[in-house]
C-alpha cells in the first residue's frame, strides 16, 4: 500500500511539473509574444528543448541581459547626454551577447561532428579602438584576454571564449536591427574553444567599433 501511494505521489508531481511548464510557455507566448520551438523531452529532471527552441531561449535571455544593463547604466546618469547615450548603447549591445549560467545550460549549441553548420556561427568578440574593451576571446594557453590588433586574428587560429556567448546565424548588418536581425542559434559556454574561420569584421556603431568573428566550435 505504501509503495502504491509513493508511486501515485510521484505521478502527481510529474503531472504538476508538466502542466506548470506548459502553462509558463503558454503565458510567455500569448502575454509576452514569445514563441518556442518543439520540446524534445519532458521528464522528472526537467525540460529538454529542441535546437530551434534553444535559439529562441537564447534570444530571450540575451534581451533580458540587455534590459538589465540599460537599467544599471541609467543609474549612473551624468549631465552629458551624449556620453550617457553612448555608454547605455554599448552596455546593452555587450550584455545581449552573453547569457547567464542557468540560461547557457538550457540553450547550449548542439555540436555534432556530422553537421558542420551546427558547429559554426558569428559571435561578438569585443570593441576595438587602439585597444580592446569588453573583449570576449582569450589565449587558449594562458587564459588571458587577447591584446593583438583585430587584423592579427588569423583564420585557423584558436581561442577560448570569455563568456556564455550567444551564437548568431550570420554577420549582423550595420542597420537599425543590427544583431537582432540575425537568428540566435544557441550559446557556447564560458571557456569553450573556438577556431576563427575568417578575419573579424569591425562594425562602426558610432558609440563603438564592434568586432564580430565567424567561429567554429571545437
């Protein structure tokens, strides 16, 4: 009798978990305008999302980071309006290229040796104007952030990433949409080794020259 009761309790817990997850996703979709790709598995350990959904979760997490960064910068407001605007813009862009540890665990990019496309994408690697700021690549030997000129980041060289980086499906256009115009493929965790596939591209956003690189996850 006791064993039967315990089984029923576990089944009830699982049912509540499933309905809670589905309710949260439904609220997100209809109240916040969010969409999620297929769920690949629901178990007592949680939810596993398809690769498509991982990209959508990454996009949501990165935008949340951007909003929080904007709030932080607004708290530091100064009389110089232009300086304030530039700092806020730079902080938002940089924040939206990374996600939290928890989000990274849900949205890590699938790496398959049989699917080259799933291993490649574009990431933000930092701002450069004579020297790097908000740099996101480090030496695989020392773990220290790169200091060399962007032109010296040669195709075929490997680095480790300094954040839970959002991977996008193409190079952002220098327009209003910018990186938001590119699809999020998922994330690669802090410390992941990547190979640079082409010379990084600098995009002058007025508030900063921001560099992006096409990389392959190793």
